[in-house]
């Protein structure tokens, strides 16, 4: 675990390079900083943030857009990851509500697919 001063410096490095209204941290096998990045942010911007964390603070971490995860993992991140930064509580709530709605929509599609299979014997529409 990194100390509070280093963590605050890491947050500043990421926010200087990536436009995001929220920033989460997840630490399991690797340290991950997870954001909801503006669509204009490129992969190169993420790599540059990771490089700056390593060069300036010695932190080996991934900086990832939450949209690179599937719907179920996104919900899990919002529930279990540490929220490091929220530009605004309302925006954070809207993002988390949208993520939950995406998962619910996916679950509804799965339920319909199983129902169709049970009723017709096929997953596909005839």
C-alpha cells in the first residue's frame, strides 16, 4: 500500500493527464487506477500517465478507462474499489447509475435469450 502523500501525488499526476470526473483505485494482484475518461483521451495518454507515475513516484500501476471492463466488472469496481476522486457527487452518482443500468440491460438480454432457447429450442430468431 502506498502512503497518503504519494497517493495524493499520484492522483494529481493522473488528473493532469487524463480528463475524468471520477477516479478509483483497485489493488489486487496489481495496482490499478480506474477512471471514466473523456472520449478524446488516447491510449497514449494512459501510457504517459503510467510512465509519469513510475518515473516521478516509482509506482508501477495501470491507468485504465472503466469502459474497457465488461458491465459486471464495472459494477464490481464501483462497489469495491476505493474512490480517490470525484469531481462532483452528482456526476459520480450519474456514472454509477448508468453503469448499473448497463448491467441490468445486459441481464435482461440474457434472460430473453434463455427464455427463447427454452421456448423454441434455439438461441436465434427464426
